[in-house]
C-alpha cells in the first residue's frame, strides 16, 4: 500500500470519533448463498498450500514502503504463518527482527518479488460478480490490526506518478472486507479505496458493532460486487451496500468502473499488522507476550476461505 493512503484513512478515523464518516450499525438485509465453488482452502495438513498462496515477508521497504506505508511496526516472517488443526494462524510475536520490534504473518494470492530477486507468481484472483467469504476469529488487544482484504491486480503497475503515468494504487482498487482496531473487537470496519492517483484517492465505507467480540466468536466475512453495486456480507447477510455506479456518475475520473470490473480481478490478502496509522500507532502491552498470557489473543485464525461464481 502507498503510505499516503492511510493519511486519508486516519482522517476518516478522526471523523468517526466525532460522529462523521461512518454512520454506525445499519440494518442487515438479504442472505446471499449458493453459486459454484471455484476456489477454496480448508487449511488441511500442516503447511500452507503453495499452489494457492504466497507468503509475503519484510517491512515493505523492498517496495519503497517502509513500515508497509502505514508506519507499521512488524516484520512479516514465514515463521509466523502456521497451519494446524485445520486452520490458518497468523501469530504476532515480540521477538524483534529486521529492525522492527514485532514480527507477524501475511499471506496473499498475489505475485511477489522479493528483495533477493526471487519472484513468486500470482496464484489466484477473484473476478467481478463472484463472492468471496472467510470464516475468521480475531486477535484481541490494543496495538493489533488484523485484516482480510482484496487488491486489484494492477497494483504492481507503477509509473512515474501523475494522472497519465501512474496505474498502481489506488487506481487498482481495494476492498477491505474486514479491519479491526485492536482493543475494540466488537467493531467491524469495511471500506473500498479508489481514485486516479494520490492525492486524489478517496474511500467509502462504514462500520458495524457486533453483539459479541470477534475475538470470542467465529464469523463469516465476505463481499460480492458487479459493475454497479458492492455488498459487504456478515454471516451471509448484506450489512453494507456501496453504489459503484453512483461514485462513477458523480466522479467520472474515479476509475471505479475500471478497478471493480477489471477482467484481471482482485487478489486475496490476509495479515495482522502491529501499530500503524489506522490504529493510532498504538503498540501491544508487553504483558500480551508473557508466558502465561493467552496465546490465542495474539493469533488471527482463519478456518476456511471460499470463492463462488454465480
């Protein structure tokens, strides 16, 4: 992600505090199910399936994004990506590595080019009109920022900047299906990002307060969209709808249609950041990592992920 993206989100968070930007809980509407299963992972076995996923590593500096562009404080390592008991587990540790005080895990279906010159090919992209869902249980505690999100495949097509040369983010489009500000695991944020280039990037989204903590209860989070409308899903029910056609009509240069109807689709990403702009730069309390502290509090659990074509 580009660092500037979260400048906008930080402003949004400030507005939320004073009652703007997000409107709070909304009425949930129809249940969405069915379709043909076209891609999935049940996380069986004891290793991540390399045919489905790549493991991202580092601080983001290899992409020119120190702290992953958001002033985050984790180094992503392969060791923090665990598959056991039929689950994907991304674990946060305070073991310090690569100049960062914390380590964590990130997996993606997107292509990766490492600082060592290695390249990992793109594994899978969700196409417009399809539905992607994952059954997830959150980390618990301030300083952690778990996320389940999609990123347009054109994010890696960087130019030299400006309206003509730059493709990349935010023009690629981004769909944040789940984001949690650690310490308030009752509140789910879901947002889309779009625009031609920074600083003309914009976002639209909302939050909903759940009756039970997402660190205590499993929930299914998802999204489906077409050229006109995007629906965020919670346990199969639509809880937030965004009119892509309205955005396009009101701002023809938003590139929303280009981003959200691209035949190349969107890449799946799952990670846990530590610190960062979105959560106000807060770090976890040292006691979270004590020997007698609950290990599950610093673990992000994914039971399964599924993609359906209507």
